[in-house]
């Protein structure tokens, strides 16, 4: 469903971490697989608090990694602001890359951010486990690539447009402000969706105007908390998601090349092709791009 290719797997004692990549201009995706489904840890605990999240205790988005120029100075600055980091022993126990500084999960989004000092243009090398190419992963990747090409969507798929996190209504402002102080992002604007009792709040990188180089980060929250539902008489899908899964990432949006294919908009062609090949999806999911300058509330 994406243009990502399998690169290799980092094998550590308790995890297999699969590296997916488009090129050096787009962010890598690291997919972390537990070897023992009963493994306990802080990220599993965040799932187990919530009724539906508990049913998939090892499935969750963890966070983003930012490239920095001076890691020591940045960490010192953030610690002076009382930002809490995992220490070196905790990073090793969690089997996360040891060449990064990693902030503990946010109390508002449950996501993390990490910082990585890497010279511009240098190859990405993750200090974690032993790098191997797993035959099963390589086989699955090649089958997926063949299917992308057979469906005619390979040329239409672009890098990530945005990542959307859903949070509780009362945490909207603090979650956004926290992320702005942890990242090189700025508040771009908001879309209000009154009939869904919701608003979408967008942040973008100060370094790249094109979100395909550094995806937008979106925070969606209800306009009114769930206990007001009986008063306002409107649906509350955002608040329901946070209550059942916990505050967390809701989706990763892959950008689609503009234009038309087979008398359809490219986005419709991609979605229909995937659906016809057996991919399930929500009929109510709305597709859009943050690359465009749609009307928004400042």
C-alpha cells in the first residue's frame, strides 16, 4: 500500500526491527516485531490500559526521529526544560538504537520523539543488533512490489504526506505546544469539522516546505468531550477512538501523484485498485492532502 522497499532487519535479543526505505530524502520506517508475544514493557502497558488497545497489546506507533547537528547541546537544553529522557541503560533494555537520545512517552499523545546526530548526506546506520536480510521478509517484499506494479499504482505512490494522532479534547493545546517544543515544527493551521464534533490541527517542518521531505504532523481532537454527547447530539469519532485505543497515532497518509488514470482521479484509482485486490478499508474514511493550501482556521 506504500512505495516503501524492504532494506534489512536488525536482529536483537527480543526484537526484529525491519527497515523500510524509499530513498535518502524520505523518512525511513522502522517496524519493530517482538519475538515473544508475552514480552512486557512500557509500550505494551500503554496499550493495555484501553479496552480495544489491550486486544492488540504489541501493536502501536511509537514516534519520530529527528536529525540534529549537536545532540549533547540539544539534550542539555531539553533537560533544562524538564523534558524527560530514557537513560542509556533503559534504551539498551528496550532494545532501541543506542546512537539516539529518546524522550519518554508524552502524557498527552503517548508518542515519543528521538534525536539523532547524523551529518547531512551521511548514510543512515542504526546502532541496534545485527543487520541481516531475512529471506521471508525479502520474499514478502518482492511479492508486494510485483503486486504494486501489476495494479499500476507503483508510479502513483509518493512518500508520506502526514501522520495523524488523535487525542482527548482537553489535551489539544498542550499536546500541540509540547510537540512544537520537542521538534522543529510550527503550527500551520486547523480545520474545523463541526458535524463530526472534531478539529484537525496541523504542524509542519520549518526546514522543508514540501511535506514529502518531512511529513506534516496532525493532531485531531473532539470539540466537546464524550460526556457532552447527550447534550450536543453529534457523533464523537475522535473521542471514541482515544477512549478505546488510547491517545495515539490514528493513521499514516501516503501521498498520491496528482492526475488521472483510467478515467479516474489517481487517488480513486489507487484506492479502488487496492480494494479490488482484497484490501479492506473504512467506507467513511476521508482522503485528503496537506500539500495543498485548503481553507483553514488560524
